[in-house]
C-alpha cells in the first residue's frame, strides 16, 4: 500500500486515504491545478454561430433588392414557344455575366404583355428596367420599361 501511495504521489497526483470494510485504500483526489471548463470559449462559439446564421439570413441576392429598379440586358424570348419550359406564353430574359447565365421571368403586366408580342416567335436582344424578386427558385422581374435593342 505504501509503495502505491508513494508512486502515485511521485507522479504528481494527490491521494486521500479512506477506510473501507477491506482496509485502508488510497483514492486519487482532483488536483488544484485542474482546469475549469472555459465558459468564455463556449460563449464565443455560440455568438459566432448566431452571427453567421444572421448573416446568411440577411444577405439578399444581388438582384433581390426590394423597391430598387435594375436594368437587365440579354436575350428576350418566349418560355413556351422558344424554350419549351412553360405551358403558356411568358417572356424570359436570359442574361449572361462573367460566363454565367441567369434567367429572369417577366411578371404579367401591361408593359410585359406589349413587349411579349415582339419576342414571342423569335428571340431578340433586349433591355428591361424592372424590380426583381425571388419566387421559389425563379427570379421574377416586374417591368416598368422593356425594349428591343439592336
């Protein structure tokens, strides 16, 4: 027993003697140098997680600025007649920026209906001024001005 006690003490662990029905035993006791859990680190991780989630939620897509008009240049065509992706006629603008194609759908209004007559049968280069919003996985433009360009 004494050898175990001395060996454990030499290791740097503190031991406490206790009595049991079997005799005297040595039980390790927590050292005073034992570190408490760093609650500051835990709180920092939680704070960073919350900030990251808020950032993801609040970051709008570049074209989704509400109330702000944007101008989109691209190829206007009919989603039904040319692209064969819709069941009824709807004007679509396909814009290319930095090698990436973005498809915008024009919402039904007087401007888009008049403009659609020009691009229904054949695709044409166009410029549309509109507000943009995201509906599901589509970018939808509400046009205030639409014209065919050369």
